[in-house]
């Protein structure tokens, strides 16, 4: 029996929660440790209060058959999510900023001139075409550092790539098979490079990640700290991920991994528990050789690498700077399969005899941080259960938990309010209600399937490379995934309407109607996310506001760039403009005169397509990809994001172009 809640007390408590949460979000600063501690305690206490109430007052009798089983399963996954959230609050109280150490290291290295340690650059490639590889190879050759040896590690034995590498003057390596996937490929690179260049440090890049010119000067100084064997930098993407793109929020919502890279990893670094993420990191050859090379027992060799190094007393440092740019998964299926692989790899490492949970060589802190990372994946099914719960209530009368609207408003709503304020604040506007949940929700479907199958067969699965550069010119509806959310939405609507029409409205009906409304919003957003919209541009555009000149039929005119890509540019339209199809030349800073052809003209811009030779194209790559400007949102813009979501859902009309 749930005790009654005094209405006055309820309103007072909600008001105090709102005032304190809004006050902290406005006046506190997430860079100050004391502020993080105070706000974290506030959010954590509200969450603990809710968890205690859930445990003591909302669970049914254990002998009610399926109703009891469902309620306790829901409760178990909810508690996993709460424990993970509480642990995250604790982890985020601390934060390390390695940039001052990188500043000192860069100054020291530049002062040393050419007397700096050499670096081998490993570019691991499987099936990427030249359009992708070219950017990475050219950018790697342009790294501002005295001693750089570029190695292209080709795991599909392509003769055309071998010949291209010879023409570009970079090392090429292949092996007779694909054993152990990426880890095996890099171990082959370790062996071959040791015979020729044998640099004491190795920069590892995925095939689609172009390094910025200063990456090595920024990273190498951090190896001055004793026991640092690996320095990891964040992944930044120059294309929108499928969720951003399909929800129309490229310029108003951040990619899903920004919280992990920009907030969570700096906090883990303060606990000496940051870990490798597979690309854009520098590793000591001595350290990785000492542990027997890159580990091959898991599909996620990156996190496993950090932990085998950690067992030997080595540290992974995190430098939170944008020192490379790459391609995010471009399609939804590739996106969710990638998350499924990360989940599987995390589970595999946990089961290994030399992993952080079974081997005797790890500290308690190492084990706790790994368990915390596992809880991130184990809690994913809870999002699906939240959508299913109202359906079971409407059709079978089975509740996820037993309460009244007043009780939930007194215990549950304050916890939600506290975290809605705390989340965007601690992440510097990198979380946003609905968008954050939908991002997790779409991936949770694949992650849940992965976890279930991993219970029966955790090892022996093939490594699947995330496909990049495929044809994205058409609308693709992922019916298998979308149908799950469509059926849920129809069941929710039918169940709610039937309940309102045929039953007396009581507290339980009101509570589940509110729950259903939230679930419908998430369902609708998830359905929209399941429709891959076309990406007609072969090359991404970047903001570019430099002055320019262009030559056309003997006339020279001045103008200004609006944006630029490897394939063309937009220029402010001059008073006298050529017509579509006309040939002209455009002056690009640090590149020179580039042959081009007019493709489109409107009231404010002149759009041209570049027609460069290979040398000019390489200069364009160095201009655009070696010092890449931001072209994707790095902070949420809530009003714009929600307005665009309404347009994508057909609620409001699209603005005129």
C-alpha cells in the first residue's frame, strides 16, 4: 500500500528541486571540481532516494506469476542503469586536462629541432577505396614533425594500392591472410617496420582518419611522464552520423560519442583509467612489444590493448584535442552493428583469462572501472523495456511497477528533473532529452541481441569492418528495425485509446497514459531515425570564409568563399557572373589556381566543381584535412534541434529555401 503524499509538500519539494537545479546549471561551472562535486551529490541523492523508494514500495509480491517476473526483470535492468549513472557521477567528479602538459612538451620538442624520436605511422586498411585512403595518406605525409615514416597496412592485398604507395613514397605492407583482423594486421606492421624503420613510437590511424598537422608535436611530449605507454586523442567526424543526419540535426545536435570523448574520457584519465579507442593514438613500440603485440583475443583490440598494458604498470593518457578527423558510420545498419561489435568486445575482454576481471595482475580500481564500462552495455535493454512496459499494461494488465501518480511525482520526478539539469551541464550541452534517448534506443536493439547471443557464443565471431564510402544517394528504410517501433507505436495508441474509452480513469490509467505519451514520442523519433536519408554529396563541405579571385574569359574578379570541399566550393556571387557549365579558374589559398566549372548560381552564391590534377588535389587535401574546420555541431542547440525534429515528423512545414 503506497502512503498518501501531501500535495503542499509535493509542490514544495518539486519547486526546491527546480530552483536548485536551475541555479546550479546557470551559476556553477563544470570545469570546477567543487561545483562538479556539489551538483553530483544533488543529482545522486535524488537518484538514490528514487532507487530506495522503488526497492521498498513499488515491487509486487514475488508469487504472482508472470506479473512478478516482468516487474522484477524491469526493476533489475533499471537498477543496473541507476548504478551505472551513480558510478558515472562519481567518476565525473574528477577531470584531467592534459593540454598544459602538451603545451610544455611541444615547446620542448620544437626547441630540440631534429633531435626528436622518430614515429612510424600505421594506416590500417581493409577494403576502403582510394577516395578515402588518399586523404589519410596525404595528410599523414604532411604531418609537421621531423622524423615520420608512413606505413600503409593493406589487409586485402591490393596491387593498385601497392603501386599508389610506391608513387607516393610511403611504405606498403601486406600479409598472406587476415588472421586476427585489425590486431593481426598491426602486429604484421610491427614486425615488418621493426626490420626497416623501427621508430620507437607508432601513430595508429584508421584508413578514414586524416591526422592534423600538429598531432605528433602535441602528443609526443606526454610520453615524458613515467609509465605512459599510450596517448589517445578523441575521434572527431567530418560527416554527420546517421542519427544526426536522419533527424535533420547535423547543425544542432552532437554525435553520440561526444560525451564519451569530450567528457567521460578526461574524467577517466584523472583516475588513470582512460583507454585506447582504436585510432589516432600513439603507442610506445617498446611497451607494445613487451606485452607481445596488439592482443588478438577480442574483436575490440583497442580497450584490450590498454588493459594488457595496464597489467604491466603502464598508463594510457588522454589528450582531449581535435588532432584528427574521420568518417562516422554513414548508414544506420553500419552504425548499430558497430555498437554491437563494441559491446561484444567488452564482454569478450571480461571473459578472457588475462582480462581485468579474471587475471591476478590488476588493481581493484582497474576492475571497478571495467565493470563500470560493462554496465553501460548491460543497461541498454532497459530502454527497450521502457517502451514495452505500457503495452503489457494496456493489454494484459501487467505493470512494471506499482505506484500512484502522486508517489511517482514525489520520488521519480525530482530525480528526472535533477538529472535533466545535471546531464547537459556536466556534458557542456552534449546531451538533450529525446535525442540522447533515441540515439541510445536505436543502438540498444542491436546491443540487446548481441548480449543475448554472446551468452551462448561469446567467441569465434568474424570481425566486421564498418563500411565507409558506399553509395548513399537513395532513401533507405530499414524496415526490420523500423517495424519494431511501428508495431510498438500502434499497440501503444490502440491500448491507450481503448483504456480511455472503456475504463474508469484512475491513478494507474493516468500514470500509464503519461508513460505512453513519452514512449510514443521516443517511438516516433526512432522511426524517423530508421530512414536513412540520401547523402548526395560525395565530399563533405566545410566553412571557409577566405577571400578569393577567379578568372573567367580574361576577366579577373574578386569575391569570398562561403564553403569548400575537395570537389568544389561556394563563392559569394559577384555582380557579373558566368553561367552554369562555364569553365573558369579559382584562386584557393595555399593551393593556387584551381580549374573549375560552374554548376549552379543563385541570388547569393556561385557554386563550382573543381577539376584539379593529382598534385593540385593533394594540395587541396592538405588545406582542408590537415587543419580541418568544424562543420558538424559540437554543442546542442535545443530549440533548433526540436524544431527540425518536428519538421521531420511532419508536424510543422519545412522552411522555404
